[in-house]
């Protein structure tokens, strides 16, 4: 099949997976929102960073770890009604976190029986796999959502619907379909995480070194950090990426900036933690990561993840550009944001052409103003 060509290059022949490889604001100040539905950007990135950047040695653990990974057949669910494959050597991945409060997640809020995607990032890996761009999609961005298959039939979608409801009505396939509808870019892969394994993953990494440029005190996220250098354990890291009131203007957009800064510190730690020289460290990280992630079916084996990771190990935090989808606060509801259409299309057009996102695309966007992201830096 033609759709296998790009994935076969990414995996370099080392994968036993099937590999379909389809190609893939200025407004009102945002009012504080409930913490009840937060699945954090970092939730997805902790597992993604471990799997993508530290997973190249997982092959010998195949039999122990393979059963941990949950897979979703996105290709079968969406069929042929998707953007065309652009086989230019790049790759696009939807990294998503769900807000379920079932099971161990109950300690972070009440379980209301339905999950939404609080966190969504489109990760574009450029040709040559030496650099990447990451586009964060705010959870309550109002979008035109396409119709999606549900457990009981079909949801018709519609205009001005919150992005995170796509996962609620139609699961991973609907989330992918919505992103593809917004961007015109085919997602090659899907990685989903919840935050039950977040603290364990950070602790298994030995903590994450950061430097704060000011004191952070937030009773809601139970975080108190003096300005200076810290090595955050799992509990502290969870508090940091949940905090909103302790930094910036108290908005979710400010929190995304803070999380993006923490992600870079995390990736530095993942790349320097020595998983290849310590089989014990590798095993503990691999167990935690594979129990935490759900992937598309093409990645749902240790051998496939291992080959996938080997193709991405050259990406460092300094070669990763992180932005938020250009948005403004909705004039009709300051608790919602709406895409700045022309600027958003600049972002998607750049990624589709495998080019850097131009600075003009995010200039004036509510998602990339403010100083919250400057409060944390990797030490």
C-alpha cells in the first residue's frame, strides 16, 4: 500500500508493527475555571517523552511489556475520509490527555461518567527527525466539529462546539477527525495518556530539575516553591503543571505556557537520565510508560514503539518550537476561546509544507502573550 511508505522509513525496518503510516488574540481576560476537568499537557508529554525519547532499548522487554499497551484502530474507524497523505518525510502525531476521574483518577475530582480531552497537542516532526514543532490546542476552543461515530450511532457535530467534546462523543477517532478537519493535516499517530501515572513517571525519572524565576504559591494545586533551582518529585511536578492561580493572569492559556516550559525541562531530563546504561531504570520507566499510554494500533506493540522512538531520539528541547493555536477570547463568552482563522491557517500551512511556523502566525494571539512561560526554566 502507498500509505506504508513513509512509516517504513520512519521505522527503518526494525518494526514488526503493521504500520499504515497515513500522513498523516487579544480579547477579554479569561475567568478562572474549575480544576475538576484538568488533564494536563504534561500528562501526555511525560509518557510521550519517555516512550519517544527513551524507548529505543525496549525490545528485550517485549514479552513483559507488550501486554501493557492499549491500542485504538484509528485507520479503521475513519476510513478514507481523511486528508491526503503528504509523503515528505515529516510526521504528525496527536498527543492527547483525557479527563476521566474513574479509578485512581478519582482523587483529582468527581467522576461524572464521561471523559473529554483537556489536553491536545499536534506534534510535527520535520523531515530528517532533528527538530519538531508542537501546537497546543486549548481545551475549550470553539470549533466546527465534524460528525462522528459514537457508541450508540452518529453525533452530527456542529458549529461553536468545544474542542474537548470531540473525545467525549466519539473517543480517539473523533478527536483525530476533528484535528484533521481543523488543520487539513493527516495524523500519522495518536498517543493518549491520563494523569494517574504522572507522579510515578516523574519519580522513576529521579525528578525533574527546574529553575523558578519567582515564588509560586498556589493553595489550590498545593504548590509552594521559592524562586530558585529545584528538583521536583512527582507530587511537586503535578502541582506545578496544575497551577494556574500562582502564575501569570490566572488563565488556562497562561498555564499552557507554564506547561510548555516544563516540558522542555522534562525532555532534558529524559534524554540525560541514562536509561540505556541502567537496565533497572529502563525497566521501571518502560513499565510505567507502557501502562500509561494508549496509542493508535500501528504503535501498540513494544517493537513498534521502539522503532518509532529510534527515529525521534535526535530531537532535543532546544530543537522543539512550542506554540499555542492562535486564538482570542470569545466576545460572547470570556470562558471560551475562538481560533484566529487567518493566523491558524498560517500555522497549519507551515506544518503541511514541513516549514517552521512563522512568528507572524502567533503575534497578537492570546495564547502566546503573557509571561507565565518565563517563570520556569530547565536548570
